[in-house]
């Protein structure tokens, strides 16, 4: 064992090596060894297995109104799945009339998910942002038009009443856990759960096969209206086998997860719930989030439940890293049985990465491996995993077993494309989008750019190199690699930068539109939480100084015009979900922002915008 590996808690990776084949035109085929092992035809097979082998073991748990954990064992999960499955069959739900879920992660949502998987009824969990944040509900209406649901569920009919009235057709049955919305008939969830299962449930389960549609999961909306990814049983089962082979410790003991990630997205709803189900583990539903006022709940849950694997987005790890530094007792508990931390959704800054390692070494005498990879909703989601201990921020590893990757030169970069059992058959009811999504050899065009960490040693894996569609040329003909530049700027601007949009196509210089993190800016300005308007906070001298120093540092580190931000402007208007500027995940759509704020970009380059920040 080398010195670097000796600093880590021991862990075995399942991806052993990569096989490369160089093709004409600079293309590279890439796959990993060993080969993908057999996997179930349907995910419900795992539910039946654990209900028989470990019936009393908890699959899902969530805090109840009294603060205590309410648990759903594998035996109870199967029992409720059969009962609710009968109710779904009675309503003749199908791919043409699926089950749509509007509300957050909870035990009722989980039971509906398992029941649908059991009897072959597709489920479509929808981002709560479409119901609770959107003002026009156009994306939710689009979902309803596209899917034509036969049943819609919302935990609280009262909380979702506005969205239901705006988007759910009057002739579609509504199911709620509590508080039916005024003026709308609704079935109570407990009525579904009280159904008596018949032989029809077993017949429906046996009829499920690899091509049965299990879910419709929506893309985050890089265009104005999100697309529905047709997710089959084959995709789910093969991908969970890929994940388990890549991280063998998942099968060595039942994993324990404490997780808030929304089930409307593939990371939380397929990856994390699936890891627990596939390996007989337990998922504690975290009622917190990495935002002020809710991160405290996450920390309280983690102080009680020590996970064996922990998933989060970079912002969540930032908050947890700070709490671990401040509380050694919490750190000792958090790391007590943790085998891996795993992030996705964006790049994890190296300072946060280093802080997590330092806290682990102090708490338990060894670093805990931090993993990541690359994937997307269309690949169910995992396509690549890191397979070394000594990885750093930006590394994405090698293809999972069973994934065929092809690297294709596009505009000076290598686009990674995918083929294999975990790749979607297509977007639902979107023939034109499907035609553009796959190349002539059947590879899915991801739009993600990658490069080898070490061209002389491909076994060290790949590094994320931005999105092909975001890159552009300056007037000089020089390519600007937006993804890496944006990631460096966001990391350098922590904690006051939420996101940055890079402008400059056919210009001489690069400009940046900076979306500030308001709460962090208030702290910099020594203003009380919630005080001051956005304009007042951003005008504070300490805040102006912070952003001036940020632009100065970025300019000093630039290596040329393609990496130097010559002018920047703080955005006084948040990115809008309804106009497509912000996705339901909270990330920024670069193209939509540049299109909607084209006049502002013109003003920046014409020097007519006020408060432009330039390097000094």
C-alpha cells in the first residue's frame, strides 16, 4: 500500500481497469473491466427478497410529528405495495395513464413508488418547484399534457391546492394524505392502502419485464420545457448492479443512508433509494436541506444516525464541513462507520474537500474516501465512477461495468457518449428530440466534455471538461471553455457567489454575470439576517470590496484572454424558474440567462451599465 492509500480507511473499488480502442477521426472507445454481472429483470424482485430474508429490517424511515422515527420494514413495505398495487390496477393505470406525484419525499410517496414498481405502473415524481415556486405553473401543465396521468398524488391537498387548480385536469383522480383542497374531490391515501390485494397483483408483477416502463423522470430544463426520460426496469436494475460492482462494500453490509435529495430527480429518486433497496439497506428520509433554516435539521439527523455512505450536493458538504470542524464529537459520530462520501450535481471545491479529509483524520485517524462520477437522468444515472483513493475535485473516473463510452472530438473537445443497458430508449412522446439524442451508432449524445487526467496513463481516469454547448469563441477565434472557467470563479467566490454566467461570444473579452448568495453577502456586510433589500446588501462597501477582490484574483490567475474575466456585473434580479433561467434543481441555465438578459449584456460591453466591476 502506498503512502497516500495508507491515509485512508481501507476500501476496495470494483472498477479494475479500462480498455481503450482508438478509432478513425480521433474517436476513442472506452469500457471498464470486469464485465457487468447478471441483474434482476425487475426491481421488485429485491423487495421480495428482503421481505423474505430480513422482514423486520427497516427500508424507509422518516420523523413523525412527535420527532420520532416512523419506520417501514421490508415486510411492511411489501404488504403495503401489494395493497396499493391493487388500487393502482383497479384504476387501470399504465404508461398511457401513469401515476404523477407532486409532493416531497415521505413514507406515503415511498409506498406509492414501491407499489407502482411491483405492478408495472409507471410513476412520475415531479419537482416541487413546478408546484410551489413557479408562479405561472406552465411547466406543471406541460407535464400533465405530456403524460396524461390517470392519478395524481400530493401529500397535502391544501399546500398544493394552487398548483392542482392550475394544472391537474378536473377529470383526473386526486389522492392526498391529508387536507383535500377546497372544491376538489380527493381520495385519501389510507383508502388506497386499505385495498385488498388479489391474484391480479401477482399476475401484474410477473408480467413486468426489462422493457416495462418504471418511471418518467424529467430533465432539469435546459430548454424551456423539460423532457420526460423513459426509465425502464432494465435501466434501473442494470444501473444498480453497476453501482454495486463499482462500490463492492454496498453489498458487504446493508447500507445506511441519511438523505434529503429529492425523489423527483434521478440522484435521489433512483440512485439513492435504489442503492438501499437493491442491497437490503435503510434510507432515513432527511427533512432538512443545505439552506438556512433547514440545514439544522440535516445536522440533527446526522448527529443521531451515522450513515455508512453519505450523498449530498457540494453546498451540503460545505455546510457539513463547517459543522464537523466546529464539533469534534459530531465528527467522531459522523465518521464512525462511514465508508464513502459522494457528491454530484456540481463540482466540490478543493478547500471543502480538504476540510472533510482533515476532520476525518482528526476524528478517526484516517481519511474517508470521497467519490464522484458522471451521469445523467438518461443513463439512470451512473455512467462513470472514480476508482482511486487519491482523487481530487474534478476527477470523474472510468466507465461503470456494462457502460460503453465513446469519446468523440467536437469543437476541439472530447464529447462523451454512452451505450448500454442503463441508457434510456428515448424521451417520452418526443420523436424529434430522440432523433437528435442518438448518433448513427446508437450512442447517446451527452453533451458533456471530458479529457484524460493523464494522457500517458488513461487508467487514472477522466476529468470533467465542461458542456460542449456552453463553449464559444471570442472574436479572435479563441475558444472559451465555459465549464472550467465558471467552476473556478464560483469556487473563488465562495460563499458569496451562487452562480456565474459567462458571456463573450464573438467579443474581444469575457464578461461575467454574477448571481450573488444574498445571505452570505449579508454576513460579509455585517447586516442582520433578512435585513436590507437586495440593492442595499450589494451596495454595502464590504460586499463591493469582496467582489472587486474576486475579479482581481481571477484576472491575476488568468493565462490569456480565454480565461480572463475583464468585466463583471452583480445581478439584482434572481434567476427565474418560469422563464427557464433557473432549473428546478436551483442551477442556472447559461443560455436562457444570456438570451433573456441580452440587453444587459450589450450594456456591459457598451460600458453603459452601472457598477461594472473590472480588474484593477
